[in-house]
C-alpha cells in the first residue's frame, strides 16, 4: 500500500521540484541578485594651472601681512605675521588694539591639569597686564557596540563639553541580495530560514559635565536608520553559490537616548562607556585627549 501511494505521489513531487527550480532560475536570470561590490569612481584630472598656483601664492602672502604697532612710534608699519604664530593663536594682532609695547610668554595650568598658553604684556610706564587663555580641550577616538557596530566619537570643552558620535554596523554579508523578492513567494519553496541580516547607522549629539578632572558624565540624543533583511538557504544552490540569499524585510528610522561617562585614565588616554537606552545596547570607546 505504501509503495502504491509513493508511486502515485512521485509525479507530484517531481513536478513541484522542477517548478521550484524553474522559478529560482528565472529570478536569478532576471538580474535581481546584487552582490556586494565596492564601486571605485573614476579619478578626474583636477590639477590647477601654473597661473592658478601663482594667484594662490599671492593671496596667501597678502593674508600673512597684518598691521602691527611699532613701539616708540606714532606710525603704523606692516610686519610679517604668520597666520599661526609660535603660540598658535595669532595674539600679535591684539597689540595695536590695546597699545602694549612688549610681552613675555608664560604658561599656566587650569584645574583640569591642562597646560595653557599666556602672555604678560608690558607698557612703557612699567605697568603689566597678564592675559591667560584657556584652549578648547577634548577627546576623539573609536567605539564598539555590542550589536557589532563600529564608529567614532569626539568631544569639545572643559568643565562643560559637547559630545557627538557616529556608528554603523560592521556587516560581513555572505548572501546574495534580491531586492524584488517577497516572503509570499519564498515560503512555498520551504527553504530553511536563517537569521535576519540587520544593518544600522546612528548619529548622536549631547552635552556633558565634568564631575572631577578625570571623570565626566553626558547625555545625548541619537537618530539613525535600521534595515532588516530576510535570509534563507537554498538547498538547490540556484540563487547563490553558497546557498544563502536575502530579500527586504523593513526599513525604519530609529530614535534613542544615550547616557554615558568619560574617564581620563592617563594624561593622554581616555575611556568612554555609553548605554543606548532606546535600543538596549552598550558601547565601549577608547580615545586620545588633546
């Protein structure tokens, strides 16, 4: 009896197998599958002409000249003042404004241990003015999320600092992507379902506060894009060489709230720990202080 049933069902089974193969061959031949290929745009010859170089040099030399006060004289002379002088702040331009006749360089350290430049300006009558400037300090580095995202982060400020970071999924996709394929067409094939492919990219900005010269806390708001793809295995190896193929599931915009801390572990190195409250992820960061 079982043999008779098998013989009766054999044509149906054979027909369904051929039908499935034909469908997959049709999809493959329709060029719906897109492999992950890196596109390198052609380079263009954008070298400027000789005359353009000469014009840039003239403009650069003209910008490097500024009016400066000459001690003991009532007239103004032009002195060569590099755009970034030896202090990196262009402070020589303050002389004609305030009438200082000479200055002496000096450094001072703020409450956070940063070495900052300063100058002591001296008048003809012997009086002095001390100008202390606090440079903008911060951190920049890399970070890793528990959902396999990689990115970078950057901060500016001392007691109160501004922070921003960006991350995206580090995908190593092995499946062939079919953007026009749908789930209702795949389910009758009874292919084995694999884990979905998820790719995200997130950008966040926020503000932080130094609780101590080595520890700060911050809060930020993030926004990004999340894409999820169905992934199946083709036992016939028609849709891909390794049997894996994928097609769209959904795309959506994601908002999240981040809470974290930055710890200065040495003079030049800092560590960052963030909690993504909206997505339930944790990130670890390593940075360099400047």
